[in-house]
C-alpha cells in the first residue's frame, strides 16, 4: 500500500491545567490560514485541547523527524535501533563504493575490447552518469510517497533490483561492439538504480546525523564508501589479471547487489527508525484527509525551492558545484595514456585506486580528529589549493620526469595517480555535513538528491570540457604530445574558485548540532 502523506510525530499526553491554544494542522485550515483574531475559533481550539488532553499542534516543518534517535535507553529501542541504522548505512555505502569493482572492468573492456578512443571512452562515461542528474526527482518522490508505510528502504530495494538486473544482463550477453547499444542500456539502467539507492541512503544519513548520538554518521558513511572503493579496486585489478573476460566481475557484483536487495527487503523500516511506537507516529488514514500524489510532490518541490533559496545553503552549493565544473577532466585520456603508452597492467591501475581510497580514509580520520574544528572557509581554501597542485602529478608522469629521477612509472602511478581524485572526493564531506545540519526535517532526501545531482552535473560538464580541450590539443589514441598543456590548464582552472571563496561560510565545528 502506498501512503501519500508524511508521518506526523505522535501526540503525547498534555497534563498542564492552564488552558492553551491548540492549532489545527495546516491542511485543515482555509487557504488563508487560521485567523488569530477570531476569539470563537481560539475558544474552540482551547476547548478541544482541554477536553482531549492534547499537546498543542506543531507544524510538520517545525517538528523533529520521527526517525531520530532517542537519547534514552529502553529495552530493544535506542541501542538496538542505533546498531541497525549504523549497519544499514554502512553496508549501503560500502556497496556504493564497491561499484568501482565492475566499472574498472568496464573501462578496460571499452578501451581495449571495444577499441574506443580516449574521447569516446570519456563521453561514454559521462553519458552513463546522466541518470544521476535525475536524483532530485527521486528525492522528491522518496520524501512524498510512502511504500507500504515505509519511506527509505523500499527505494533502496528498487535501486538494488535495477542494478542487479543490469549487471546480471551484462554478465550474460555477448560483450562485443555489435551489442554496444544493449550494453549502454544496461549501464544507464544500472546508474538509475544506483541513483535511487544513493538518494535513500543519503536521506537516512541526513536524518540520523542530526542527533548527537549519531553525530559521526556522515564521517562513518564516508569511511564505508571509501572502504568499499578500496576493496573494489584492489580485487578489480586482481580479477582483471586472473580473468581476461569482464563477465565474471559483472556476475560477482550482481550477486552482491542481490544480497543488498534481500537485506533491504527483510529489514522493516519501522523497527529501524521508530521501534515499537510506530503506530503513534502516523495517524490513521481516516483521521486526516490524504493529499494526492500531485499535491505531495508539489509541496515537496516548493519546500525544496524554499530550502535551496536560503543563502546559507545556496551560496555553499553554488561554490562546490562551480569549483568542479570549471576544471576540465582528462580521465579517459589519462587512463588510455597509462595503459597504451606506459603499458601498465590492470593490477597497477587498480592498486593505484586503492592507494587513493587509503588517502581518503586517512584524510577523513584526520578530519574527525583535528580538522572539523577548523573554520570551514579556511579548510576548503587549503583543500582547493591542494586540489590544484595535485594535477601537477599527472604532468610529471606525462613528461616522464619521474623516470629521470629514477622512479619507475608503475611505482609512481601506484602512489600518486589518484591524488587529485581523492582530494576531490573528500572536498564534498564538509559541505555534506553543513547541509545535513541546515536541512529541515522531512526534506533530507530532496536536498541531498539535489546536491548529488548538481555534483554529478558539474562532473559531466567538466568531463565534456575536458573532451573539448583534448580534441583542441590533438590528444587521441597514440598521440599524447599535447596532454601536458591540458594538464597545466587544468591546474590553473582549479584555482579560479578561490576568487569566490566568500560563498563558503566561516562556520566552526562542523559536527555541532543544528540549533
């Protein structure tokens, strides 16, 4: 059954003897709202509150989310639900990070099995990420539409099913140029499922991250994501050496997604979020008029517009998106240069990604211990400086300065190849924590879906910008003489966002609870 109304925090008995005013829910008022000057209406509301011992109505936008942790221990409640939500979020983000396992095989398959050029490979990668741009739509639906009384886990199940179906299909069909259209369809379907799952996972983290008991949940989820990517890249390089056919890796990942699907189906969201008092949080359908799907989506959309119009959210959002979009990426060109010119094997490429994820884990640990108390603008400023300088590591590799210094290409790629990618990945963490603190309850999925979609769109734009710049410089298969010029432009472009660093707030202690 699909319930189209948002849950309402349960009403606790009100024992005060003094008469107080009791407000009706907003959807029961006339269009212009209650008239506070109407004494008859006030007396009627006061009479209802005194007669039925109700707590004064609080608008849903001002209510705490019903899924938040209780600080008290009660039976199998607080601590049991706490462990379940940490396990659910950790596993979900770990699988999300492990997606690099089949994608590493897919990149090698497209570059060498299908013979795609560096620009074509990068275009395919960017086109495959287009479903990620639809995350705001999935977020609005997740916030507005309840499936069988649940709001998050059903969407995780749907996303896991779509991913398992697409990767399982890739493992069964012939992987040659004649089936490229089918392969591309599976890639799009997989990323559609991934975007749905990520929206629901981000919403869970945002909801529970607001409580003091789960104040480190964002960092924990970030760590689980990096751990999954670490293991995925490590195993991916090994499997590519062991099995020349990528179908084995596609099949293994589809099994893992099936496990996630079963886990999400067997877990009840009411036990995960609200424990034994679920029925108290949601009124019976007969007690309140149910809004239509269109009304709920319009309301959520209006709420989202209101949220992102707030300068405290809009300005940091514009900065992080623009800081990615203005930097041209050469992921396809660098990948083909490493595998074609330098003749590096898949294990080295995979292990270089592992080192990159270890860097993310190390920086995240340092953030939890030391960096979270640094003013946000100062932290982001130095992160952007480091991001710009990290591109010069690719310049050293392309010009082969490392070989002149006696450092082999394999060792250099293993240590520094993923430095820029790691810094870019970590750079989003302070903004994720900031938005989770500022996001109103009930709109977590919409806001973080919009945030993730904006980041994905900026990544696609930077990838297209990189393809155009590479074509202008004459970079193609077997011809990389102009790649070093593109890297220099890339490093300089990464410094441009510092000119509007004032858009980033000077907030201290990102782990503080929202007031």
